[in-house]
């Protein structure tokens, strides 16, 4: 079966063709703090690619009688997707796209051959590039709107050659318009496209795509949109995506620590530009420590935190660090006359779930790059530089691993084991690996709510234990 890896260039080309520039799909930095931790491929992009593969063996022009697209699992940029099934019986077709062992996109359609629709009106153009609407939950109910249907065929042909050649282009323009509705209009910025269910229609206005909110379930953040046009009409199911999890401000955290209780520490907080690393950096600085936070891609986030700390009287700096590189701690070692006394290691990939009852070696190895080899490399580079004290946060998932987090749990246990060996063979070093509960961060956010406890009080307790036992 056919496979495909969606690249960043593919994403930008599709965003231009469809007009859906939601940062979940096209902004590497913003997407790292959103629901999936990285840019994801537009659901309609995967659906149209599946249709394009199906049409490879067709000879005449095809139009849809009905289509249902279900986007079950996100496809991240760089993931390999394959067409695992094309089951065709008469004029009914089932297409399934797989990512690894999971179904990512499921498509059911009914079709027929056609000659021509002479009354179709499609303007040949690219939608104007703009920012998505930012709606609050209270603005969802009663929301409605319309947009022009358009299609730039040359651009479309580069992405979907068979669709442009064999598929009704008016319906193609409508399907492209649905992702613009969801990603740019309603819910707009905070959106997840979940399902599309359309049938042929003659009720809409030529050249126009209209929508209105039929239902908004606040408990589950689910929105049903009625959509109508001249050739297709139906319902879109979408979700109101949670906003990034904001951590407490420096001044708020400073209320919970004495201004001298971490004085004397020169602390490197690896992965300090967000999440638990951000909270730790602020607490340490508020307690008098000199803090250097590192980032891999979140430079803007890191600089914002540093400015907040310095403006309010703390001592802080930030440096770029990739723990997977050959020489990750070089920037710290090159910092003029600044020798770290403490390392706080929060580097992590996006914590992806595995499949229930299965163990993915690829997922496990990816976690180990951060929690084992990356951790070991940073420690040993800074050990030679005088480092004595290491904080490596572990997880209660080691004790009670959830069914879909085996790979994460085992890799955290492996990180603990490396820490034990480091301490055993370096008698002058102290390593602390508290098994932390789930706390509210970008990693634990879900569509319904942000899971876990507020991190500041848990982290203060652990930081004080680490302080009292440091060398």
C-alpha cells in the first residue's frame, strides 16, 4: 500500500491552498505548547490524500454522493502514514489511513461518474492569508458565517494531481473550505477538526459556503456545525481546543519561598522555558539562586521568563541546549567564570501514549534519548566542570504504569537506574529522583480539562529536600 511522510513544506503548501493557517498546523514554536506538542497535519489534508490515492486507477470524472471523514488520531509533521485499506463495493468505498498500528483517518464515501456541471461557479484564487479568529467559549453558541468557495487549480494539482484531474473540482473546493471554517472561523484558533459528514445538496448558494453552530456541548467542548453549499451539505464535528497551560507568575511563586532559601546555588535548569522547568526556575530565583535556564526551540518563552525574573530582582540567564547533540553542555561550560553547583533536568519529548497492551520500541527509544543518554551526557559534561548536585524528576507512573504509558514508565525507570550508577561511581555527587505525581502542564492538558495538581507546592517541597541534602 502507498505511504507518505507529510513534511513542513507540504503543510505550508496546503495552508496556502486551503487558507487554514492555524498555528496547530503551521507554527513549530506555538504548536509545542498545544495539545499534541508539535505541528499536526490538517485532517482534511489526510482525507484528500486518501481520496487522491483511491483515484489513481479511475479513468472518468467522479463526484461524491456522500462522504464521512473521521479523524481518529493526529498525524504529526514527519510521521509516516500509509493507506492500509481501500475496500470498494459498487459505488461505496472505505479508505483507512494508518500511522504505525493506529488508524489515523477513516473515510467512507459513495460516488458516481459524471460529465459536467455547467452551473458551477468557482473563483480561481488563493484565500487571503490572515490570523485565525480567537473565540471564547461564550462566543460559540449562535455563531454563523459564510465564505467564498475558491480553488487555485495549479497549486491543488501539485498536492492532489488525481483529484484535480478526475474529481469534481467544485466539491474539492468545498472540502478545502471546511478546514478554513474550523481552523480560522469557528472555533478558529482553539479548534480540533474531528469529523465531517456530507451528502449532495442543491440548497446552498453557488460559490458560497455557509455555516452555523447547531450545538455546543460545554462539558465535552464539542461543537456541531451545520454547513451548506451548492453541491454538498452536512455536519462537521469539532472541539474547542484547550489553551496552553499557563504557569504561575514569578511574583505569585515568590510568595511561597523565602528570598534567601536557595541562595548560593548556581542552578542550570535544563528545559526551563515551560512546564515544571519554568516553575522550578522561578522558585529557585525567587529564593535567591542564580539561575540559567536552557531551551531547545522555545527561545522566546525562555527570554520572557528571564525578563520576568530580572525585572523583579532575581538573577537569571538563558542558553540554547539540545540534550541530543554530541556536546550538549558546551554553552554552559563556555559561560564566563560561571560554574554550576546544581543541575535540574527537565528535558523531555512530547509524552505520547502507546497502544493498550503493546510496547513500542520506537517510542521507548525516543524517551530514552532524553531520560537516559541525553541525561547521562549532560551530567558527565558538567561533572568535569565541578557539578555536584543533580535533580532528575521521575514519575509515580513507575509504581502504577497506566495501560498506554508503558514506554514512558520504563524509560523513566531506566533514567533512575542511570542516576543510581552515576551516584555510585561518583562518591562526591548527590542525585535526587523524586517520583512526581501528574501536575498541570502543557503535557497533561486534554480537551476536557488540564489534568493533575497545581505544581508549585509539590515542587517547593521537593526542591527543599534536594537543597537540604545537597553538597
